[in-house]
C-alpha cells in the first residue's frame, strides 16, 4: 500500500478481500449461478423463517430492503440459514467487515466487487454490483472497477510468470 | 528469483527510454521511487508490449472518476486475490 493507508486500513482491506474471496467460494460451492437463477446444491430455507434463525433472517431482510431495494432475503443467506451458527457468524462477519471504519463502506464495496471479479465469482459479482448500483454507482463506475481488475491481472500475471522480485516498499515501513 | 534479465534503464533508447522516463516520473510522484520498478523493467525486452501496458496503466489507473487511493485499494485486493506477492 503506497498511498498513506495505516495498518488499520490495510487490515480492513485484507478483511474485505478474504471475506469476499471466501463468500465467492461459498456461492460457487453452492452452485449459485446468479442472484436470480440457479439450482443450488442445498435448498434455501423458506421465509419467513421461524426458530433459531428468525431474528437474523429478519435483520437480513431489513438490510436487503435498504441495500438491494428488495425485501427478499438473498438466496445465499437463505441457504446458510439451514445452519443457524453458520448463518449468524457469517452475517455478523459480513456486517463487521463491510462497515465503514478506516476505509469507507462504499470503497469497501467496490473492493469486494473487484475481488469477486478477480476470482470470477458470478454470484458475488452480481451481489456487490447490485449494492453499488443501489447506492449510486452507474455503468461507468462498475467499468472503472473492472479496469483496475483487468490491469492488475495483467501485472500480476507478468510478475508471477517472470518471478519478479518486489522492489516497491511502503514509505512508512 | 527472477526468470528474466531486467532491462537496465540506463541502457535503453527510443520508445523504451521514453516510456521508462514516463514511468519513473509517475512512480517518483506516487511513491517516491528512485528508479524504474521491476514490473516495467521486465517488459523492456518487448517495447510494443511495454507501450501497450503503459498506455493501459495510464488509461485505467490515472484517469476516471475514482481517486488514486480508491484504485489502489482495489488493485491491492485483486493482487491478493490473485495470490501475487509483487
């Protein structure tokens, strides 16, 4: 990191990165093709839910209404709801990792979209793009995220292919 | 261990020199570099590739609506996701 983000910001950035990568893996493992379609590996829980998960599902529904413009609970969360511990721990992590901190929430969401694109996680691409569009990003903004992903995939491929040693160090270290 | 000889910026001429000079100007401004970074030196063997990637770097990393920090955050995360240590 070269532009003055402190250790808290770097750690938050890594949190968004690993969380999105893990979520993209989870969505792919569940055979979730997209937000709207697909035949998932595990059947989603019907909502309204009852019992152990009802409070969390209600919380996600309220979040979805605001962040996605839909009162429907996204499929991924309805599948995780089959295991209350899995659902609660993952949802709590999502809200913690993606909340504003040293980095802004919108910047974090753009990072999440970039990671989802980099790992080719279709469900998480649609998920994060939908949230960004709901909060004001348009096609040009989405394309700007993709441009960075595209260019760094180029640079990453070159540096790994040629085993280039890093010669760039953070100024503060 | 680098698998290719890194082109010495002091020995290049023509298009490669023009691009290396532009890269150094940019990198000095952004992160205080004192020499052309290895990721660009490794491309110096193929000037057309170097030029194409430098033009894309300018188009995608230096122009647009996002701030330099916003682009850098995405770039860093993508590099981690791609398991790139550079």
